């Protein structure tokens, strides 16, 4: 730090200069998460049956034929994720996070039960039922169109629970909601969906330089009927350089939801459901999908790297906040720099209970409202269409009542003076 210099100027608000992190230059390292099961279903490990389902809302799977139960393996345990973040160099990624090299969505599977060929549209689903022997066929292994992730985080909140939470959320807002929405609202129309995300670990070195101020005096100067408050502060040069290991940052991997248009939908509320307990995700097993739909990712690592690095920088800035509390007038960073020595990427399906309502305005435009429930912890976010006339009416009434109360009070004060 330099010697303090006295300053009587008002405080300067901290700024957020744009980050320009350098991309990793080392060769990529791929961790193979394939299972070798290109066709068919993840069978029961005891009897080979394809009639496998989840046991309630637990992490267990159960065979409908022999009743054998087992739990999928945690992805982190299988591949050592979460360890060695400080040793990461260059870019490492699970095979499910490889670049999408094919836009093909129709995949033909050969039924292991009867030999028939069944077509699965991976743009809509990852499984289908054989029309001859009724066996369930699923895409279990990684294919180059981004349909199959490395891991999946199964639902922990039941549909009944989600319906109750959505009903409670909308119920609290019904007074200001459109009459049509109140009449048509049916929370049991909620759907379970798995949305595509990536998780990324980062081995980062961050450097910050700027000025911090510590207040030494505060005083007020009277100017007739008005007054001005001034501050004196000691100004210090502040510099910080440190390493940061970032574990399991969650990043969007769907272009349609990354490019948010608030004029047409409110799907930005889906990302407000974060975070998720991705430490508990299991290696992808199509048996966990059940009746839920799944959305295919359409962004590659290169498409979201800058967004991830900007979040790295934000996390770096926040990580030293407690170290700067003695600068009671704040710190204004003038230079920010960051090196990403290494990163590690994986793809994952995250569970969401989703309610959708389309509001059609008088001019024919449609605004889609969503109420979403985090499928793990039950957090709810959403929007409902507002009855603007009622909102404006209540606002006007409150304003009038406030003015009516304030007028006699002010008159009484003037009379007392």
C-alpha cells in the first residue's frame, strides 16, 4: 500500500471492467464416459430384464421382473471429478461434452428382445417401445448430436408436491392475475422435464488492482435552507493476486434458453432455480428418465466458454469481499486480470417441474408464462399474467389514501408551528 492521501471527494462506486480471460492453449483431454451399450435399454444387472423403473422418488432403481434394487454410480466417484482441480491444465471434458458433429435426430435401434428395428427421434425423446415385443429401447451411450449427457440428477420432488407448490405460488398472486388465467389455471398440467446443462471446474489465478478508501471524517455544510454532506477519506492502492479452484459451476447449454426474449416468454425464470446439488448426479442411465421428457443440448463448450470465464471472474471478485471490509468507503478496481490454467467439463440433465400458460393479447401477440419448480429442492420461480387495470386501480387508490392521510397531518404540523 502507498501512503494515504487525504480526499474530500464523494465516494466512487466500484466498477466492473469487462473481463478478457485468456483461453487455455494446451491440448484437450477427453475422459471416456461411454458404457458400450449403443442399443437397447440399461438392463437389470441381475436378470437382464428391461422392465426397470425408479423406486418412488429415491435414487434407487428396481427391476419389475425380479424386484432387484440398485443405485446408479455417482459420476464424480466413477471418474474422480471434484479432485485435482488445482492440477488442471488445458481443457478436459467428459465424452458427453464433445462437440456436436451431427444434426441428425433420427436414430435406429435394434431391439435386443426380438431383433426388430425401432426409430427414436432424439430431438423429442431418448427412448421408445418396440412395437413387436414391447421392450423399452433407449439411447444409452454418447452419440455425436448432443442427446446423451454424462450424468443425470434424478427428480427428488414428486409430481404431487410440485403441483401443490405451483398452486401455492399462483394462489398468492391471483388477486392481480388476469381473470382468464384464474379461470384456466390447472396446476396438475405440470410436466417433468430434464434440461441440459454443463458443469465446469476451473483452476484460476486472478489479479486485481485499484483504490480503496477508509473514511476519516464526515461533516455537513449548511447552504441557506439546504445542506451538503462531505466525507474525508484516506486513499490506498490495493492489489490482490490469488489462486481459486472453482468446483461444479453450472452453465446453460441450450441456445433457445440462453438467448432470452422477455417480450415473448419468461423462460429466464428457469435459470433462477439454480443451484442444484450436482455432486449427487449419477452416471447417465436412461432408466432414471421415466415418463419425463428431456431437452437436447445444442451448444458446445466453445459456445459457452466466455460466459463461464466471466462467471469465474465474478466468483474471484466475490471470494475476496471479506478481505476488503476495512475499506469502509469501498474499493474501485481499475484493473482486473485472470488466467484460466485449466478447466474440466461435463454434461448433465437437471430436473424441472414446469407449468406453462400462454397469454394472448388483444393485438394477437402471445406471451408465454412459466412457473417452474426445482426438481431437487422444491424452490419455485415463475410469472403470471397481470390484470393491469386492477393493478393500476389499486396503485391509484393507495396513492389517494396516502395523500389524504398526509394532507391533514401536514396542515396540523404547520398550524402547530
